[in-house]
C-alpha cells in the first residue's frame, strides 16, 4: 500500500469504487460542510473536496477536508496550481498529510478569468502533470522538487483528472499516459454524458495498457434542470452534452425533471460500468448532495465495502 | 532590442541528433548586436556543425527575424536548400524562431535563449510571442511558445478546456497546444511530446526571477 487511503484499499480489493464530491461554502460557515457530509456518509468510499472551483473564492479545500474527516468521511483534498507556486504546493502537501488526509487530486485549476476575481494574477508555476510527479517524488523518494531530502514523507494516494471530451481527441490518451508516467494512482474523468465517446477513449486507454497501471473512475453527475443542462452544453469548457440527454429530460412533466435526471444518471452509471477498464465512478452531485443516497442505492452500489 | 545568449553547442547537438542536413539562419537585428546570430556567429556555427559531422545545406541572414513577412520573403529564395534539409537552426530570439516556424514546414531548432527584451518587443505585432523566460523550450513545442501563448503557461498541455482549436478563456484566443500538436503532427514529430517536460527554472527569467541590475 502506498498510503492509508480507504479509496486505495477499496480499489485494491477489486471492488467497484464510488467517490463523491463536496463543494465548500463561500463563507466561514463550517456547518455547510457538516450538512453536506451527512448525505455522503456511508454512500461513497471517499469525497473530493473542491479547491476554489471555477476560480471562485471559497473555504480552502484542506480546511474543509479536516471538517469532513471529523464527520467520518475519507476526504480527497483537491489542490490546484493556479493559486500556488511550487513552494506553497509542497508546504500544503506536507500539511495535509500531517493532518491525516490520505488522498490528493492534483489539478492545474480553472482559469482565474472565470471566477469572481478575474483581476487576480494566475500562478501556474507547475502544471498538473509536473505536480503529480512532485508529490510522487516526495512520497516515494522523500525528495522535494529541488532535490533536498525529508525524513517523514507524505503518504498520499495520488489522483489526477482526465477529460476525454476536450480537443484534440487523438492526443487525450497520450496525455493520460504522461499523467500515469508522472505517478498518478487514480484518475477521475470529466462528467460523462457522451458514453460512446468515452468508450472510444477507453479503447485507446486499454490499447496502451493504461487501465492496468492506473485506476480509472468515470465521472458522472445527475442533471437537475433543463437550464442546467443547456448551461453545461454551451458554457462549460470541455463539456460534451449530446442533445438526446436534454431531449429525455424535456420528455417528462416539469415537476418530474429532477427524478428523470437521477434515473438518467443511474443509466449512465450502468453503461460505464460495463466498459472494460473502468474501476469505479466519481459522482459529482454538485450542490445536490442529497441526491447521492438515491443514486448509489438505485445503481445497486450499496452497501459500500468495509475495509480495514 | 531583445537580448539573447547562444545555447551551449551540446544542447544544439542534442536537438539535431539523428539529423544530417541543417540550414542555419541568423538575424542582423538584435542577435547581431548581441553577438549571438550575426554573420560571424552564423559562420562559426556552420563550422561547428560541420565538425560535428553535419552537412550545412546553406545559411541566410535576415535583417529582422521578428518580421515574419521578411522571413518569408528571404527564405523563399532558399526554398530548394530548405526542402533538402532535415531542419533549420535559428540563431535569434524566440520571436524569430516562431516567425521562421510559421513559414517553413521543417523543425526549427532554437539556437539561443532569450533572456531580456531590453525595452521593446520586436516587429511581429499580432500578440505576445516571447516572454523572455531565459531557457528557450521552442525545441519541444514545434516552434510555438506555450509560455507566451497558453493562458495557463502549461508545459505539458493541453488542459481540459481546449475545444475546436480555441482556448477556454475566449473564442478569440487560439489554443496554443492545439497548434503545437497540429504542427508536430504535420512534421511527424509528435514524439517530442511523449516525455514529460520537467518544472521550469524560473530563476533565469525576467518574469519571476530576481530583479536584474541595469
């Protein structure tokens, strides 16, 4: 075992893993984390805690992780290169490990121009691939990026993101290969609505044997309203929402759209589960955490495995 | 004036490993002033490459390599020799390397590091081309600079926001990494991206290193 991560244990046991997502509040109200955590507890193996998602100032991921951990969740701290240079990144890596957080998702981060401080200076000293390698070298070789050594290493289960729907499609598998070579232990993908395209990407992943080297968690998310679906289709960079997905929601009475969104999410889970090389799902019920219990229950993913 | 320093010969030979025929381009503008890419340095480079077993198919000096139209016109006159070459070596600033890359379908190796813009920003006016990072990496990115032209300065791009050739920040901004991949694909050199580019040493750059004395 590379870490004390519950997620690593679940994946190692061969169980189909489920990770969730929890967005910290744009205030100092820790109660928000506790309320959201209640819906996730017992329903997921680990929870991503976002780090200034869409470049909006929110409670820091690591602090929110500590609250989530007190609630009994297994947090995955997200960390972006947008706001920290390599000095700050490595300091936070040491800090979160010392606080008992076992998982880290290394991201470049959404560009600051999309957030509520578009006038901010972006850092981008490292990119996500370089950051993955820095964390791996800290854990496995006890070395900082500069080469200096440390005595106690951060035992983190290292994650990275992949977006099979961004361009150029042909390059996306090669980019995943570079993330794996850098040291990623698990991958969480962009939300999948175009299952055919995802399956095609997975074919390329298997051709290179990457599914044998890294655990791939397929990103899924229920759609709450037709407006939200249109927004993702047109406004969110790197999202692929095919028209039939929206048509299906349009086909039910307005008061049933949420219910249909949950059903559709379960259907997508069942489809991606059948694709060879998929080791689990990453369920992003963003600002809709209360939908998580029903989704995992209906998809037959309960109870979650107990691991020591 | 863009201040350049010539890259060590070992680095240039590493770039040109496996290649036999090289066309050398120099710049009569800033690079001549810096003694990094004028007539004398171009001839010296020719000699060094020949000593290393390469064939230099030809040389050319361009008044201002940052002027892409001038580069196009000047290199047109050498078309036969360039077509016969494996690659070009450009002794000039990063803007000149990119201007050359934009007009020839051959790998263009950077022969210099651009260390300072010394007050002005070249003659190729559509957008930023060189950020004076001090450790030119155009070799690995098909002669298109991701530091100047990727919104996140990714050295291992593209990010998940690249769509239809555009950057996620605006439909008016081309995705530099899409351009890099297209160009390396066209040149059959996508292998340049199969290795992870290590974190950059920013201490040699004007952007983030120590302030320099005047």
